[in-house]
C-alpha cells in the first residue's frame, strides 16, 4: 500500500511542518531534521503516503481541497466528518487486533484541507479478489472473506442502537443512482420504469424494515479494507459513514464480488464466495440459520443497487454497463 514514489516534501512547504508536528505529537517521532518522501496511492491525486527518511515512520494524508475546488468549507466539512467518524467507531473498541479502525492523527484546513491518518500495512481486499479471479486462488479469498465478515458483524452488532431501519432512505438512494444513469444516457425511460416498479415491490416487503440501525462503513468496497495476519482487518476511508441497515455494507461487498467475476464472464463462480461471506457473517448471531435466511432474503436488493452504482462510472463500457443493469434487474426480481 506504499504506492508510487513522487518525490520529497520541501522544507519550505507547509506540509513539511504539518507532517513533523503530527509525527512528533501523535506518534512520538521526534527528529531534529526530518525528511519526508511522498508516495501517491493507486494513482489518486488526493491520497498520499509520507515516509520519514530516518525512522521510516509513515503517515497517510488525504487532501479534500482538490475535490471541492473553491468550496473550502465543504472540503473542510468532509474532512472533519471523516475524522469524527473514525473517532466514533474507534470508541466501540475497534482498535488493534483483530478489528481495527485506522486512527485519525490531525487536520489542517489551510493545507488543502488535509487529513492525516495512521498508516496500516496490509493487503487490500481488491488484491485478494484479483488473486481469485485471475489466479484461481480461491482459498485465499475465502480466508479474507471470513475475516471481513467477522469484522463487519462486530462493527454492526456493537453499534446497533435499537431504532428501526428506514428502508425509504435506501429506496431514495436507488432513485439517485438511477437518475445519474439516466442523465448520462446509460439507461432509458423503460429501464427507469422497470427499476422503479421493482423498487416498489421491495419497499412493501416487511423484512426490509425489520432490522435495527447500525453504524455503516458507508463505502464498503474492496479498496477500503486491509488485511493483516490471521483474522486482522482494518477499515479505512470512512467519509461516507452513516446510520442505516447493515445490509447496505453487506450487500455492497456481495455486489462487488459479483461484479469482479461478471467482468471476466464468470458470473456463476462468484456465488461460492458470496454464499461463504454471507454464511460467515451470519455465524456471529445467536441463531445462525435465522440470520442467514434474513440476510440472503435482503441481499439481492443491495447487490443490485451496487451494480447500478458501478455502472455509473466512466471507465465502464456501454456494453458492460448493459450487463450490469441486466444483472441488477435479475436480482431485483427476486423480491
């Protein structure tokens, strides 16, 4: 996760002072003349890793300013929201092994609304999925999904607040995704009519309203979970954290698994991994069988929404977009 080396941070750069203070005050690293190497992560212009030359101490920095341009208040608000979200989840004892939420280290509005974060070495879920898809290393992905199911079930169960879920919010989210697809010309009026009709059928199903709210990761994609040794899992990128139905996270992971295999024309192979993940998640409830029935009955809706969300991306071809939309419809017909 160290990324691509892009150079050193100049001593006259305000970021140099910010990194020095952050490492000294929050990590106890005090160098009289620190020097920082910069690494761009995954080609992003917003997320970098910085390594102090002597101690090899690393910090991750997310810059929210470039995303929001002139709207510095919005950028700072988003950075602050992630900072507080990380603190909130860590307050549920999601720290250390095996369940870890990365530690926020500091913010500076004047340096492109930077948020400094703990560096956590590990393998991304996306890397484990790629090994299964392209190298047929199924066992490795099964193990990672077992650990991830344990992490997510722990986060969700510890943060349940007793209030009922609001499935209307998830219906509105589907509407928002459909609207963006329609605006971009990726679906037509007939698609919108059919997807809306299917949404309405899900909306009246009592099972979609019967769970209680939990703290969600909010963007449970393969790029946002890191794996250490054994069952160790760390969650990163929590700027979309919110209260909601646990299936928003669980269904997104299942949808991402389906997408990974659908993209290479091997859709059916995804089922073993989806089933394994849902079964492992269910084992962290008093009645595993009942939990599995509930989860599998609700998962198709959230998987479908995630496939449609993926279809919005510019890197998705029109042809593959059509396959994603068709698969989403098939999932929604399972109501």
